[in-house]
C-alpha cells in the first residue's frame, strides 16, 4: 500500500524483539569468537556474525513492516523447524526451546490479518464471515 | 454478442425441423480435432455387434459389414450382467496396430488444422496434481482401456468415411413439457480420443453430446429463453445461460455458439483451456474430517482457504475454437436428422455405442444412446430435459406473472385466516393459563394441574407455530409482491443469478510459465524418486530424514518457479509448526497442564476481584 502507513500488530513487534535478542547474542558471540576469545573455531564465529546480521535485518524489516522480512522469517523458521522436527523424529536430540520459539514465530506471523498488514495479501480476499452463537438466535 | 430473444422468435406452428434449424448451434472445434458429429447409420453399418456375458466372454452377435439399423434393434434376451455393445474397430493384430499408428501420424501431419498443446499442462498443477497424473496413468495398466492403436484406427476409419461422403449431422428432437418447448441437439461422434490425442482423461469408441435450447410461447410465437450445454464437472442450473446473457453466451444470429473440447467434445460457452477437477471418492467420515481440518486451517490458524478442490489433475480440456466451425454460415453446414421415441434405434437399442472396455469406473467404456444410460436405464436428459438444467422449477416468463399473482392471493388469504385464528388460540391459552395459576397451592388438584399443564404446553406450541407462520408468510409475501412488481414493470432478473459455479478457462496469467518451469514440472517427480533411491543406497539410516528435506526443498524450489513462494513457504511453515506443537504438547504435557490450570485460576481470581470491586 504505497503512501499509506500500515499498523504493526503487537505479535510482529514481539517477533522483531525476539530477533533483536538473537541478533545481539549471535553478533556478540561471533565477534568474540573471531577475536579469538572463545574455544569455537573461526568459521563458527563468521557463521554467528552472518546469522546475527540476518536476524538484525529481519528484525528491522519487521519493525518497518517490509514484506521481504516476513518471507525471510518464514524461510528461517521452515529451516529451523525442519531441523528440530527431524532431530526429534530420527535422532532423539531436539532443542525444545528453539522448537518452541520457531513455532511461536510461525503462528504469530501466519494469521491473515498479519499478512494483510505486511501487504502480502489484499483485504478483498478476506473472508470475514465467522459463525457466532447468540442466545437470541436459539430455538 | 447479446441479442433480444424476441427478435429470434419463430411462429409456434413451425414444424419440428424448421424449429430445429432456426436455433441449431454453431460448433467451433479445436485445431487438430479428428472426430466430428456424424449420422448414426453410417457408423452402425461399419460396426459389428457383440455381447459380453457374465462368465467373462464376448460373443459376436452380428459380424462387421452385416449390421443394419433393423438388426441393431432386434430383441435379444440376455442374462443379468450381460452387456450388448458395438465395435467400430475390430480387434487388431500387432501388424495392424503398428500400421494404424503410423497411418494416424501421417494423417495428423496432413491435417489443415493441427493441434499444439503448448506450454503448461504439467506446470499448471503442483506436485500433488502431477502425482495424481502419474497414478492415473499407472491405473490404466490395471483397468480395462481402449488401446491407443484402436483409437488411431477409429480416427482412420472415420476419416475414410468423411472422404467418401463429407457430412456433419446432428440428431434433433423437439419436446414440449410444462409450457416449455425444448429443441434438443444430439451430437454423435465415432470416437472420443481425449487421452490419446490431447493428453486428457479417457478414450472411448463413440461419443454423445447434447445442447438444449428452451423456448416459450408468446403471442403465437416461440421465443428462445435459455440454452444448456452438457459439460464435465457441472450440473443443473450451472449448465444453462439465458439467451440475453451477452457476457457468457455467444450468438451467431439466432444460433448459440458452442466451443467443443478437443477429443472430449464437452461443450463450453467460451473459447479457452479448461482444467479438469478430479474428485476423489473418499468416504463420508474422511470427508467430514477434511472439512474439520479446513475449518481449523481457515478459522483457527487464520489461513486463506483454497477456492478450488485440493485434488486437481493437470488434465486440460482444450476448447480453443481455432479449428473447424460447423453451423449456419460457417465453413461446414449441418445436415439435420429429426428423432423421437418413435425412431427405432433411439428407443430400441439399449446397448453401448462402441467398445465395452470393461473399465470398472466406466471412463473407457463407450456411452449408451441418447435415450439410455450405459446400464440401459432411461437417461434423465432425454425424459426430463427441463430437470437436466434445473428449469423444471421455473415457469415460462409469460406464465410467471399469473402464477405469482395467484401465489400472492393464496398467501394473503392464509394471512387473513391466521389473523382470525391466532388471537382465538392465544386467548384460549391465556384462559387455561389463568386456571392453572389458580390451582397453585391446592395439593388436592395435583392431577388436574398436571393434565392442564400438558394442555397449556401443547396449546403454547400451537400458538407459537401460528405466529411463526404469519411472520414467515409476511416475508415470503413481501418477496412475491416485490417480484411481481418488478415483472410488471418489465424488469428481469440478473441473467447469471442462477449460476453457482461456472466453467471458466484457465486465465492466461496462470499459464505464463518459463521453459524452466515446464522442464521442472516434467522431471521433478522423477528427480524426487531418484533422490530417494540415492538416499536409500548412500545413507540408508538417514533416508527418511533426507526424503523429508528433499520434499521440502522441491516444494519450495518449485514455488519460486511458479511465483507462489509466499503462499507455499507459509503453508509449509504452518504445517511444521503444527507438528512441532504436537511434539511439544506430548513432551511437556504436564507443564502445559499446570500452566493452563494456573492461568485459569488466575483468570477466575481476577474475575471475582473485579466483581467484588464493582
């Protein structure tokens, strides 16, 4: 919606905040590793920095309601969830915290109204009719 | 091209043939079509007649070259489970089959209008539709089917007939029912080669298609009002269009234009390429389960539902209208043949009009005649042409105003009766109610009290029903009067108001696939299977995990080519999130239960505190 300010749902703010935490952690850890202050190899440090930069970009994009950041989050979580689900099913070694965070992010960003807010779907496609139960309608 | 129906009216005294000729359709075929509507007699003369017996053997009843229209309708008693059928193409030897296929290829090359499928058949569906396509092809190995060489031989045989005498024939019938006059145009084809000729669903010897034109009488003239085409996947009211519906119906003068599917000969109102739906025969319980899942997907997860069924095969019915056109003022004209129940072959032959391929789902078995289904039972479109297009519930327009006025009068009379009856019953109810109230506190009247209570309850239901009827009648009457006023003022309904689901060609935008997408669509399924084989060979312990990753990568990769990445990544993510949620609930069910109970307790405390503070 060019020229029109889109309202950011609270769930998006929460997801962006989570991504900022991940970015801060990954960047700090990565920089320390690259600087030789940890036990991890250099490649791991570089990977952490790349992950941190990606998370930071996704968070900033989400705060500014950019459609590409939604796609980035979804792709990231598809990879994360596939990884965790396969670890659970075949290797009995899942990281439940990661799994829970990934699940939360997907369920927070998936509702139609969130996709509309990101400009990924158009309002005219929304089905607003939902069944209600009202005592006046009974009998 | 829209047109006033009155302009096309003809005198109601016109004989049947004149009536049929006045509204005979123009049929536009797709380039590459190899069968055109023909007369049944030439076909029958070229056939042999066979009987399939329930002990699984076929017996030739009349040999090829000896079958006549008289012999066709001779009574032939047979056991239950036997099937009488014609064979247009006699059983072929290997050499004959090879020759038929070669000659057919040569004939195709010589055709003026040649068929090109173009890009996109496989790429129009995702992985699932392509999997269905592959499974469907595999089932043909197990099912009875018409061999490709037989279809090719039928094409050659028909081409030979046309070469000796080129004729385009429809079998027309005029039937009068409930104030309507229906012109039925039955088109008979020597074969349906949709599968072998145009990548479609089935092949069968012979084919029958139908177009109905519905007329009403006004001032001694017959006026066309509706036209209905037989089509795949559609029924009832969806088959018909109003004569003045310029948006959907094309008219050439007083002749409706039909776009015939290549090989399938299904009739469409607009030129284009139509994707076939394949409804799976799932049991009711499974269907209910799928509905619950669909509701959960839409309402609980807030996802967009699929407008079309999830199970779509990439079968295309090509009704491009870029080939031969047959009809008044076209490249070729019709030769009409008037039929009725009195026509011997129509009512006297209950068998199949071509090879009985013993296909259990009937897709490859030849059809029955215009009057009968494959099993010999009467065909609804013959004995109930109004019901065929759900016109049985509509009176012809000149009668409608009178019927509406009569209906309004009846409703008004009933309202007056209710106005008199309801107060009387209501008053009676009050009287008994008072008596009942007066009995309170008198234990010795318990028996009478109980009896009266039942009486009051019954009377209350009666009064409620009367009041409900009055209110409902009021609403119906309002609608009837509104419609009557509209008709009196000469305003008509929206010509498309009756359509629930219309056949629409696949939009051009969905067909713009690059060569890469097309290649991907052709090979991805095989690629996936090869990938699974490699995984089993190289890393058997991780084969399942690898196969899942491979599937997700293929699905997402394809979505990029099909420009549906956002929708697909969302679906994959939600499905994975649901799996993860289940895992988390299974693993941490005690923590989840404790959390839910604590939250519930906190909520209740909060509610009570609010009440106390209010």
